[in-house]
């Protein structure tokens, strides 16, 4: 999407305020388990993480805390604590975030700096799979979605960052930053 078509920050926040990210919503928690369960299988008990772009919920952070993990929050609209971006983490989660990035290369580089060697980055976004279906794809109709990823694109990002990537289930990618 061309920059001229991006929403203003105020318009963007208004769209995000329509989302229901209630940590007590069992359906939403089930949706987030697509990332949480494979991430929990990779990280050590008591690991410290960052929920990057956590939104107003933040349901995933609560789920990770319930599993015994420490989790800091960062979201430019709802938890703009810059202090959360001043340290490194054992894991970082980004659920339904990367499609909103105006400058994805800059943010992926930032995430790399926030991730400790030996750490994991988990991303959940709806992967683009078909050019001929793009015009009818529901995901592209959200005006806050400005960039889309194929699995192959995420592989290129992993290679450029020096990460290993796995796709444990549909629309989830886990990246490992080697020691």
C-alpha cells in the first residue's frame, strides 16, 4: 500500500479500538494458542519475553505469564513504554502485528537487536498464498494492513537476519537467533 494511503495514527488507533482482545475470551485465547503453544515448547521455563505490538488486551502476555514466563509489553498505541525497548529478551511475540508495519525492514532489525542470542521470535500473520485470490482476500481489506508476507518472504527475512525459521502451523513462523 502506498504511503499516501496510510491511515493517520489517530485513524489507525480508532480501528484498533474496535478489536476485541479480551484476555478472558476463550475463542481469542484459542486463536492465540497457535503461537503460544509452539513458542512455549521452544523456550525455557521462566524465560523473559516481550509482547511487541500487544494491543489493548494484552491476552497473549497474560497466557505466557500463566505458563510461568515473564513478559514485558510494548505497543505504540496502548503500551508505549520505550523502556521495554531498552533491553534484550529470551523471546518476543508479535501476533497480528507485522502486517501493520510501515517500515518492516527497520522493525525486523529492531527486533533482532531486542532478541538475545539463543532467543526466539514468534510471528503470527495471515500468510499471502495466492496472487490470483489477492483481490478477494479479506485480510487485505483492513485499512491498517499495509504489508503482506508469504512464507518465502519470511524465509528471506530470516536469512538476512541470520535466523533459522520454522512454520509450526498455518500463519505462524518461529525464528531462532543462534548463539
